């Protein structure tokens, strides 16, 4: 029923936001408080465990009856430009994702809420001292992140199918983009890095085979980590090429 799609999407987004906020308040925040200096690692492990448990629970409840649930909201009509084939859904996805990136960048750059988020990210203790309610800021960030993730999941379900483990691969790709772009970077820069990584992935499928796409993406991440480790171990090696280039 086409008329039920929009209410279902809104209910799903609201449910995802509520679940994310409850995780922050009931799981991540207590775990971080108890972990102390190792809070980041503890929260990551907790989130990874919740992801696995959530997928298993969804499979027990839903996937035992339905293998996958397609979502047909935007027509998927093939388009061909210069030998490159894509669909109208791809055009919608690129436009919506870039619009979300621009809106997120504008929120962080030009609004008081964005300045509070940036202050908490840089120095939570100092932000608390100057009167920023850091707990509320964390909740707001989870709400924004859940909405953005829900929109991405909506397009992923329309392009493929809604399954219990549909978010696993995009999350790992998000980690790669986060490492390549750098933590704390502008949403526009992160979006650009993600777009370029997607282009590289597509070219690897054309030049080699689709099986090599994941290898190429994580090979780029491995190369970056090796370069960073080498720079930390022997910084003088990287100064020499820079001096010769001047």
C-alpha cells in the first residue's frame, strides 16, 4: 500500500531515534562512566555486542517468516550516461545524502546548538564548566545520527532489501571513511571522501571484478594505517621528500 509507506517510514525513524537515545542513556553512558579512560573502547565493544544481539533478535522475530522485505517507494528506472548505468533511485540517493551533509554542516557551523556540539567534542569538561549541558548535547547528537542513519537505511532497503544484517557492511565502510577523512572533520569533507571512496570501489569492480571491491577499500585503509604508523615511528623519513619538493 503506497499510502502506508510514509507513515511507516516516519514511525521507523522515530523508533530508531528512541532506541538510540535509550541506548545512550541506559547502556553507553553508564559503561563510559565506569570505564573511565578506556571509555571509547568500552562503548565500542558494547555497541558491537548490541549490534550482534539486535540482528539475532530481528531474525528470530521477523526473518523466520520473511527472508527479506523489499521497499518500493521510488521507481528504479535505469539511466545510461556515457556508458555508465545508474538508476533514478541512485540520483535521489545522491541528492538526499548531499542535502543531509549540507544541512548538518550548516547546523554545526551557524547555530548555537552546533557550537555547543563542537565545544563538547573538543573538551567536554571545559564545556561543562562554562554551562553547557553535555548530557543533553550527547542525546541531541544521537538523535541527529539516528535520523541520518535511518535515511541511509531507507535508501539501502529500496536498493536492495530490508534484512536484519543490512547495516553491517555500511557500518564497516563508515569506519573506513572516518579514518580516511579524520575524526572531527567537516561533514562536507567526510561526504566528499565517502563519494571518492565509492568511485574507487566502482572502478575496482570494472577493472578487476566485484569480488575485489571490499579488498580494494580495506586495502586503502590498511595503506593509510601503515603510513600513519611509519610517520609516527620515523617522522624524519617523511620530512625529506617534503624538503626536496620545496
